[in-house]
């Protein structure tokens, strides 16, 4: 059975490569001439994600899983969904991988220009509102759920801001996001306590994403 499966998979890969090459080399052929299952699917890359961020006195603890999926197919098992925005601010990304990467690059540029113009480090609120403006303005086109977290020099502590799909922006002491977070709300409500120590926050975030 294993030998047959390997032969079948290899044969399917050869067929897909042959049909794609045929369309490129013979303009008279069309995709409609071949069965649909002969072509690789072109689904949007999504991060099917579990994100978590928790404030503590002096900073934040953030965590995420590392799986990127295309429908039911795992496209990448080691994706980094925690993206640095500045030296002290990170963005936790969920939704469309392409959308969240594009938004993050735009926000990085905006904050860099703002820091040069105003002569001060960007705050976590500045970053969160930059994400919010883009997510809200293009809410009909983007699929991006974000958590913006980091250390705020002006406030002297960590901050967590949530920017869900649609462009709302709200500060929370703890936030979870992504499609996997649906199963964790009760668990988070049970385990989270106000004024938790850093070690306890680390354990909680680790438990959420594993």
C-alpha cells in the first residue's frame, strides 16, 4: 500500500507539472481541456492561527503557533507570526498572510517617518492606531486580525492593543486572536488573573498556544 501510494503521488506530481508546462508551451491548449484535479489549487494562504498577548508589570508576553495553512493543507509548519514593528513593539498576525505582511510593512514605514519627524520613539498606541487606520480604510478588501504589543517608554510598562478584522482598536490587559482562539476564551477567563507576575504570564501564554 505504501509503495502504491508513493507511485500514485509521484504520478500526480508529474501530471501537474506536465499540464502546466503544456499550457505554457502550447498556446492553443486551454485549462478547460483538462480535468480540474490535474492542476494545483490556488487557495489564499491563511495563518489558521492562535495568538496570545498578556501584560505584566514591566512588559508584555506574546506567543503564537507556527502553522500556515491553505485550506486544509499545511503550507508551512515554521511560520513566524510575531513580527517586529520597532525595537520595542511587535505585531501578532492572523488571517491572510499576504494582507498582514503588507500592512506590517506599511506601518513600519509610517512609524519610521513619524519617529524622524517628531524626534521620539513610537508608542504602542501609535503603532496600534496606524494598524487600525489601514485595517479600517480597507476593511472590505483585507482579512487581517492583529494584536499589537510592546513596551511603552512613555507609560513605563507593557501595553496590548487588539485590532480585529474590520479595523476596531481597543486596549486590553490580555488578548487572544486567530481562528484557534475560539476554543480558548473559557480557558483564558479561568486562568488569567490581574497583576500576574512575568513567570506566570509566560506559563499562561505557553499553555494557550500549545
